């Protein structure tokens, strides 16, 4: 075998090591002491006859770190889960729970009544109820002269 075969063999070994590293590393997790700066919490969004409902799994996020904003037909959920570091004498062997900031935006299929929105946060689950705007609602407009 010539030296070209040795180079190809080393390249194959390098690819194999990279492949193993990719499957051994959790998505959004740590690698060699580095922590992901962004993660994406799981969200369900559904509707019933009266409202849209969003349910987000965000365990470990302080309630004060959660921000909800409604602009037109877009709902934005953002916040941050802070990494709690162990005492200096400890070191991680695995770090799979992602931390950092997150931001999710959802376009709703219809307008909502922003004054009626209710949000609760219990046991790491955020539940947001977004009442639909009543399209049949009439508003009397006074004509000024």
C-alpha cells in the first residue's frame, strides 16, 4: 500500500471519531465544559371553540424569567433557565439538561382578546389560555359632529 492509503485510513478514523462524538453528545448539552447558550422547550398549541391554549414544558425556569407577549396574531414566549454550577470541588461527568435563553414565536390562526389572556405556571409547566376574539361582536361607534 502507498502513502495515499494511509492518509485515507487516517481520514476514515477521524470521521469515525466525529460520528461517535456526535451520537455521544446530547442535543443542546455540554461538550468539554461548554454549555449550550440556547435551548428550545417543548410546546403544545391547540384550540377549542372559545380559546387557543399553549402548554410549554419549562422546568427549572424561575417564574420571573418567563416573558409572554402578544402582538397581533403572534404569541412570543421567551425566558431563561440558569445553569446551577456545583461547588468548585465538583466536576461534571455529564451535563444533559440544557440551560440558557429560549425564544419561541407562534402565529395564531385567528385574533385573540389580549385582555382575557390567562397564564399559569405549576410544576414546570406553563399553560396560557388565549380567548378568541369574537368575530360576531359588534361595537357601537358614536358619530361626532
